[in-house]
C-alpha cells in the first residue's frame, strides 16, 4: 500500500510499467514477474482483478460498465469478497502488462495545483495464486477377506491439498488538504470522498496499533476491502511517499506519523491450505467403476469355473459307473461259468464214486489213491469258489466306493452352489454399499462445489479443516460456537456419518498420512466444547497422549498437543491429563521439539493446566514450570506469549491460595527461577507478553514472603513503572495496591527515595 501527498510518487512507485526502461518498473510489474517465475502451469493458477474506489463506489477497471460492485462479507469468518468483479487468468508477463495498461486508461484522474494527472481514486490490484500440492495424498482402496469371501471397502479418504495466496497492491489517492490542491466543483467532491476514506483508514491503523478491541473497518469501503490485509494473517508492507517542499511540511509530518502508527500493527502470517474434494470425488468415482468392473469379472470367472467343475465331475462319475458296471458283469460271468464247470465235473466224479468199489475196480481199474485225488479236487474247487466270492465282494465294495465318490462330488457341487449363492448375496450387499458410498460422494461433491464457489468469491468458507497449525488458538476466537441457523460444517457431517470411534481408531493406523489426518480431525472436534466430553469418554485423550509418547512425526505431535490444550480448558479433563502423566509427556515433547508452533501448542496446554488451583503442587512436581521456562529459549513471540500466560495463571492461583490460607511459604515460581525472566520481559514490546508478565509480577509481589526476592531481583522498579505507565487500568491499580500494602516494599522505596 502506498500512502502520501499528491505528486510524491505513489503511482510511479507501484504502477509504472517500465516499457522504455526496465529499471523503472513499478512494484506491480516486479511482483508479477516474481510470481510467474516461480509457478508451474500444471499445478498453479494465477488470476487477478483490477479495481478502483471512486466516490465510495467500487468500479471495475477491466470492465468500466461494471461501476458499482457490492462487497459480500461472510457472517461466520468476517472475510470480504467481490463476486461481481472481473477475474482474468494470467499466463505470462506480457498479458499482465496489457491488462495494467487497460486498467490505467480507465482510472479517474484530474488536473490539480499539485499534479497535472492527479489520481482521484484508490486503485486496487488483487492477485490470487492457487497451488495444488502433489504427492502428499493419494487415495487407495484395501480388499479385506472374511471367512474366505472378499469384499471391497474404501480404506481412506485423503484428498489433495490446495494452497492459496493473495497479493493486494493499493495505490491510494493523495492525502493533501483541499485548499492546497485547489479542488472545486466535482473535483472538490472527489477530494472529500478521498479524505473520508483515508481518514477511516487512519482510524483503523490507530485502533490496530493500540490493540483496541474495536476496529472501525465499516466506516469506509476502503477499510472493509483491506480488513484481512492490515489486521489479519497477511504480511503487510507500507510505502510512504513525501516531498521535499517546505510548503508541505504539515502533510509530510502527518504522512510520517501515519507510517509510524502503521509499524506498530502486528500481523501473524499463516499458511492457508484447503482440501480438493472435487478431485477426490473424481478419483473415488473412477475407483468405484474399477471395483464394479473387477467384481463383475470375478463373478463371471467364478460362474464359468463352477460350470466347468460340475460338467467335469459329472463326466467322471458317469465314466466310472460305466467302467465299474462292465467290469462287474465280466467278472461275474467268468466266475459263474467256472463255478458251473466245477460243479459239473464234481457231479460226474461223485457218481463214479458212488458205485461199488469192486465194480469200480473192475470197470475202471481205479485205486483208493484216485478217490483221494477227487477229494483234493473238491477241496480246491471250494477254495476257488470262496476266492470268487471274495472277488465278487471286492467288486461290490468298489461299486460302493464309486457311489460314495459320486455322493462326495454331488455334495461338493451343492457346496459350490451354496458358495455361489453366498457370493450373489454378498454382491447385492456390495452393490448396496456402493450405492450408499455414491450418495455420500455425491453429497461431498455438492459440498465441494459449494466450497469452490465460496472460495472463488474469496470468502474462505469452504475450508474444511481451518488452520491446523494454529487450530487451538485461532478456532475459538474466529469461529462462532453455535450455528443453529446455518448448515453444519463438513467436519460435523464427517463426525456424524463416520462416528467418533472410527475416527479415533485411525489414530493407531500404520500409515503416517492416515494418522496425520485423523489427529487433525480430532483436533478440530476438540475445538468445540460440545465434543470434548465425547472425545474423552471414547478414549480420545488417552490416544492423544499415546501419540505424544510414541510418534516421531512433528505434525502429529503439534496437532495432538493442540488438541490436548483444548481439552485442558475443562477442569475435569485437567484432572485426567494429570492422572495419565500428561504433564510429563508435554514436558518431554517441549524438550524434543524445535518447531515454534509445536512449542506454542505445548505451552498453551501447560498454561491451561496452570490455572487449576488443585493441581499446582503436582504440576510443579512433574516439571511443568521448568518445561515452560525451558521453552523461552525458542524466542518466538507466540511461544513467549503462552509461557507468560501460564506463569500469570500459576501466580494468580498461588495468590488466591495464600489469601485463603491454603498455602504458606515462598512462591514456587521463585523457587524454580522464574523471577529473573519475569523481570527481563516485564517491559516486552509485544503487548500480550507484557500484559501477562505485568499481571504475574503484581500477584507475586502481593505477599510479603516474596518481597525480599522482588527487591533483590530488581522487580521493584518494574512494579513502580507498571503502577505509573501500564496501559491497562486494572493492572495499574493492582500494582499500586501492592506497593502501598507491603511494608517491606514501602521501606525499600523510602530508602531509595522513590517518589510515589
């Protein structure tokens, strides 16, 4: 943003095209060159809008007919957008320069005493960059077997991530007084409108510099458009332009003072990411089509295999029956014929044997030895008959065996048919599951479309998991607790459809990406008080503590610590955290972590526990205070702010316990060596750190037993300064009462001749 008097070089600094001399290019051209040099067309898109604020009306410089664009503000997040503005996608530097040339031609300018081509409107260039992060999230499907039957289920839903950035370049109109520009008539009205919006901008800068709870951004359309730039999560740069003429010394002074006030505004730059659910829906549709085709293919293959096995079995049974029947008939006929022949021979020999021995001797000349031979033959025939009977029985047994095999094959066919019926029923269930999944995907697609439209309008309402890295501090302050009249956010829908137990079970997944997303979802749910009791009852607190103990992933530990910090805001949960060794785990995480955001989450959790009167002894005994003081080595302002808040909470509880006569002796904070750090940061430049430290110092000095340490560490001078110069009246009065009520401090002040 460029601010200054007319003719001092604002437009020259920001909007100069540098077509004749590339060294004279303005910030707009240089910034776009830098952006285009770092993008990839396959994953990145760059689009822009070029607007002017003229006479409190937003006009489109790329489409002059569109001269009254409305500002739309999201009631939930407070973000503003311009859905009616022209958006042009940029691919190269030449097209950008052409667009700037067209926009500058439509910008309102007039001849004044200070400049022949004085800009009479505020110009705003809004550049939006979107980048799809590839390779981090892939969708996969797992096939699990149960009782020998396979079924297709979706293993996880992990959409790709889209990062968004926005660059806003503002060329403000001149900030001079009307009498010096010599404006008259319509030009006078333009000057009044310019000064009105610049005055509103100055009020907002003053409010932000003084940490005022109310910033009057609605006083002007300019301040409404810049709301998320100079007071949000953006990195803001201000170009102040002044002239050398002594005649305009007053404007020069006011311009420099405006820049000094703007330097006091503190912004926190944050990475903004969202999930591309459209891409996920397309992937899931393709995966579903593949699963359905694969299921149909396996079904057809299974049917063909059953028919082939059935036909082959039937053929084998028929062939075995035919062979057994032929063999049986052949053996039966053979042995029957042999049996008949043997009987005939025996009958003939028996007739001969029945004749008288003499006659037999006369006629045949036979001897008794021949009778013995006949008897032997008869015995052999009996043996042969028994052997034939055995062989006949064996053939019968073989026939029975083949019949049993036929029964087994028939049972196998029946079993296969039952399996086929089971597979058919499972197919029906799978089709029902696919139909349900398709309906869920359709709903997700509709939500993604609505999210995309909201994001295209710039309102940011489509972000599914807002600010994981700053979830614990940002969610409670920026989003309403109840949205009874609006639709449920996608996290709430996911919570209702999937169920808390399923989400918590994913915390133990073997895949790192699944654990990361699961802990982020639990952290988002823990940000709402209505979900905290359910999470604790379902074992979510224990799972989060286990993640702190076992996980080596920095993201998992950071988000888990943030979720524990949210749960630690409830007094009942604080007891559970202490009982399960949460303070020791948080202290261990603080000693191992190097990321400032992880340390901020851990410090926030310990700070919440410091506010419980009943847990102070245990908290200090398990190293909570030493862990807080150990994190100050990081030096990050956000970490120091949480450490200061924890020390202030601990000091306040100690002060209350001493007042109620529940505690005696010197402060535990002083025993753990916190007083030197408190004195060192009592006048810290960061307002949140300074406010908590001042409050902690006042509470420590309220009790006479701490007075000697207060004096020896030099904290007395800080107490005197707080009682005189503190911007908070309640802290200033607390310091005054502390100094006047302590005899030791009063005596030291008289010795040092400190006027009070």
